[in-house]
C-alpha cells in the first residue's frame, strides 16, 4: 500500500525473516539512494515510496480504465443473475423425485387402488346395501355393548386401584404383566376420542334420507 511504514512494520510484515535493526539499515540505505523518502516524527522514523517515481496516468488512460471497469461490473451483474437462475433450477431439479421414488409412489398408489377396489367389489357384484333398519339395529347393539364395556372398565379400575394402592408403581406394573392384563391400545383410545364415541346420542351410521 502507498503509505508510510516504519522499520518495525516492515519487519513484522516479513514475519521476522529480517531483524529489525537490519531492516532499519536497509530502509535508510534505500532512502539515501532516493528510492524511499524518510520522515522523522519524534523518535520514530517512517519511510514511504518516493511519490516522484509513481507514474501519473493521463486523463485518457483513466477514462479508458473507468470504461473498462463499468463494462466488467455490468458483465459481473449479468453473470450473478445467471448464477442465481441456475441455482434455482438446480434446487428445483434436486426437489424433483427420482425414478426410484416415483416407482415406489406409483406402487403405493396402485396398492391403495387395489385395496379400495376390493372393498367396493361387493357393491359392484350387486350385493344388497344395508337398510336403514339394519343400521339402526347395528347402532343399538353398538350403544348397548359400549355401555356394558364402560361399566365393566369402571369396575375393573376401581378394584385394581384397591388392589394396587399399597404397591409401588413398578410392582403394580409387574403384577399387571404377570396377570396378562391388557390396557386400551392406541387404536381404542383414538376411537374413544373420535366422533363415534364423543356423540353417543347420535347415530353416525344412519344415512340421511333425501
């Protein structure tokens, strides 16, 4: 950089390859030869490259360099826009499923179609649909046996709490496993929290009459 340097600065830039005292002597020698200009500020000596040796560019050359700089900046902007576009295209391509992923997805869809078709096959074969009376009977049976199940579960919970109240939690858990007691599965819990059990007064199976 075209700025003053001291011997300490130069030695530091050389990573200590040249001792400070030697650096000072070299700089003084260059100053005596006219290559550098020596300036003393208090006890510190600075050296700067002789400004008279710096070539001054004519105005025409400066204008030419400015024109070239503007052209390069314009090209850089165009290249940056192209890089941005290509990066977006690359991200889109990476997000596109591969052939193997598409084959797997197609296989899943076909399996789902086959399962749905199998479920609908009785209707296609002309099997009679369930009548409104049959739906009412099914709902009545459902309500009856669900109420019985709730009653029995309450009885079991009451007696189980009495039997295990004095046991540590782990002992109660071990006893439960030894007796083969099965709690509600996640599927049962989901049904209990669903609309089928949350609105027991309505018949979810009943078809709306036109």
